[in-house]
C-alpha cells in the first residue's frame, strides 16, 4: 500500500513538469528565434533624448497656456480648481527640462 502511495505521489508531482515542456512544430509562428539584440547607438540615444526634451517643452507650452487662462479667471475673482495642479505639473516639468538641458 505504501509503495502505491509513493508511486501515485511521484506521478502527481511529475505530471506538471512533463506538461510544461514546450513543443515547437515546423511552420509554426511560435518558433523560438536566435535573435541577438544590438545596443542602441549613441546617435539613437541622442535623438531619443532630444525628442523627449521637445515633448516636455511642448507640454510646458500647453501648461503655460492653461495657466494663462486660469490666471485670467483668477483676476475676475474665480479660482480654477486645476490651478494648483497645473502649477505643480509646470514646476516638475521645468525642473526636468532644466536637468535634461544641463546634461
């Protein structure tokens, strides 16, 4: 009886390991390919950095326009609920752009 119990236990433990083996069929689009990733070149990194700076500057410009609208409403005596959030976003972006340009 104990031999049967041990045998059944071993089968239950081995079954998941046997079912997890992957099989690759010819012509399948799930075949593993031996592809080595090349590190990005210095020019690609610089271009990506410049694109990120441009994006941040454009976002700063749009935030500036939103702040102008909020400040005009403030002069009329109406406080915009987004004024604080816009100011915080602008502060964070300006610090980020300043650091990126300084590099």
